[in-house]
């Protein structure tokens, strides 16, 4: 069946300057309804800036992001803002310790709706059950819960306004590895149950592999490669993606491909090299990498920005 085009018809974020840091440069992507788009990159690569832009929490200096055909902006109407929710990295600091769980999860309803206590309960109680928390939890305070449970509270809060799109910014990186899988499975079941679409941001390729339908690889604020999970894991074309892949721990080291070690530190986005941003660390860099490679289509739904790829698929 043909995939339905998601209302975020095109996220064009171009030449975005956050102060003097070109944090998100020339990003272009689509989202499909019901998918999880994983966004991977090292810290400082512009992932969180991208999250803010999608949330309408930062202003675009060029390009546009559209949701349901309407531009996402910091001054977008509340009716639109409620449709995009965010789940944060740190379940410890994103919950107000002085509020009980009922106040925390009901806060979006208080801001956006005028509901009676009964009406609120009709929304709150089923969501608490969906995220795996008892109704009893509503009377308790954040410090009484484990990290994983606190992230469930944050997820419940994000669901209260029944959003279509949820931006998850490193939502499991503050959790113990043993808890991460449980929370990732919760994301998957909520997606099915509620027809959600996720932009899921992480620096951890194992996490991205677990949750994503498609994957976008970012480096210094630019998109290096975007492909379905299958294409990316079976046929990574960008040297940076290949290096990320080679760093994933393999269950059987004897058959694992050699790890590609990247030389040099991650350059500051302020001093991003001209041309290909990955040039200073790329094991395959050549003279022409001083010129910025185009973002080229490799196959259906697979794009990469590298001269090696451009040479193969032909110059335009
Ligand atoms: Fe490496 Fe050049 Fe490709 Fe950049 S364009 S990833 S430097 S080969
Ligand atoms: Mg970040």
C-alpha cells in the first residue's frame, strides 16, 4: 500500500543561524504518518535545535516546516501547537517536584481546555493505564518514582492533548540500560494504539535501530544521509554513517566488520569546515571535498550528501 503523505509535507530548514552557530543548515526532510523518524548524530550536531524548530520553539530564519499544510512558527495558534508535543531527555528535571502527578499530567488540559473533574478523569485515567501507571500514582510526587516511571509520567503528560506528532529528544539516555528497552517498547505500543508519529532523537545507534522506521544522520547541523532503516543498515553510503554503524557493539565480534575509528575531534559548529562538514575526519576525503557535496538521491527514499555517492549516481 502506498504510504500516506504525512501533514508535515516538507520540513525545509535552510541556512538556519542560531546566533553565530549554524546549528541546523540545509535540513530537508519529510515525515510520513505513523512512522518513527530517528535522528542520529553526536552531541552538538544540531539535533536539539532541530527539535526546537519542529516544536515552534525557535524561529526559522529561512525555509519552512509545515504541519497539516500550515507553517510551524513560534506564534502558531494554540490549536496547532497542541498537536505537537515533546518528551524530554531528563525525567528528573522535566517534572516539577512540588506538583503531584495529577497536577503534572493535567497541566496541558488546564492550559488548553475548560473541563470538569469528571471530564478530565475520562482523559487522564485511560492514559495512565496506557503508559503503565496505576491511578493511585496520581496522588504521589515525582520523587516517589524511579527514572523509568518518571519518564512514563512525562509521556502521559505529552499524550493529554491527543497530539499527532511527538518529538522525543534523547528520551531514554538518562535511564539505566535495563529500563531503556521497557520505555522503548512503550513508545512502540503507544504508536500503534494511538496512531502517533515520532521524531526520535538520539546519539545512540542501538536505540535508533530499535525504534526507527527511517533514519536521518546529522553532522554539524547538516543532514548526511537519510534512508529507511533497512537501507541504512544494509547499504549505508555516507562515510560518517558507516563509521557510526561500525561503532555498534556486535553480538558476534568474530564476524563483525572492523570498527572505523574517526580521527580528530568533532569540530565546533562555529568552525565547521567549508565544503563537506565531515571532511576533517573523513577517512575517504579527497581534494574535491573542499566543495560542498549535493544531497543526492541514491534510491527511492534514500539520500546522501557525499561526493563518492554523487560520482556514482551521476552529476546533475
Ligand atoms: Fe568524505 Fe568527501 Fe564524502 Fe565528505 S564528501 S563524506 S569528505 S568523501
Ligand atoms: Mg541534544
